C-alpha cells in the first residue's frame, strides 16, 4: 500500500506548500477544488484496491464473474448519473422558458423521470406566481396603490386623507365612481 501513494498529494505540514488564500505568497498553491478532486481520486484508488483484495481468494471463473458483475454495476451507476444530468439540463431549459430560475432544477430533479419533474414544475410555477402576486398586492396596499381584483373591481387599499388631498380631481372622481363609501370617508373633516 505504501507504494501506491499518489505523488501529487502534498503533506499539509510541508512548509513549501502555500496557502492559495494568502495574497502575500507569490507561489501558486492548490485550490479547494483541486484538493477535493485529489481526495476523491485517492479514495477511488483505495476502493479499487479493496475490491482487488476481495478477489484474491477466488479462482479464475469466480474472479471473472465478480469483475463482470462489478463492471456492470459501475456502468449502471454511470448511466444513472448521465440520465440524471441529462434530465436536469432539460428541466433547466423548461424552467427558463417559463420564466423561472434554472437553479430550481436542483430541487425539482430527484430522479430521471421527466414527467414527474414536469408535474413538479407546474406545481412550483403555480405556487411561485401566487406568492409573487400576493406579495405585490400586499406592497401595493401598503403604499395605497390601486389593485385590480379578480372580478375586475378596484381596491384602493389604505389611502390617507393627506394622500387624497394631493390627488388630482380626476383621481378623486375615479374613487367616487368606484368606491363611494371610501370617497365619503375621505372628504369628511
């Protein structure tokens, strides 16, 4: 096992290894991504060694069957990863076409079943649009804006007497036409 050590992995206690976050050091060091990749490669090597050691006690036919079985399993895992990545790419396109952030794909794609993902997108789109509409309505009411209701009526939210006095005559007349009670309340002194 000592002969299988990866020479690209450096000793963290080695003074020649530099910190990439330290701007004062002129030498290039390993980035966090590089270290992560190196660790992943080292773990894969260790895993392969364990698998080889597990095959040592087998005769040639059993070894061939075990290696074939392992190769099939590895290929199925790679195929699954490919399908998932492909589905995520397709779902990202659908999200973009519907005006939703493609970052939602990470939450939507849990399997390679595109139909299931499209159902999740439909639900997300409805919930998202409803939440945005509710927030817009709430903010418009807070500033006294006009909100068209679902039946076409106009809701003037909370208009203060000071805001009413600053309105033009045509705006005041519109309130009179659409909401007499509010108009009467606003003109009281």
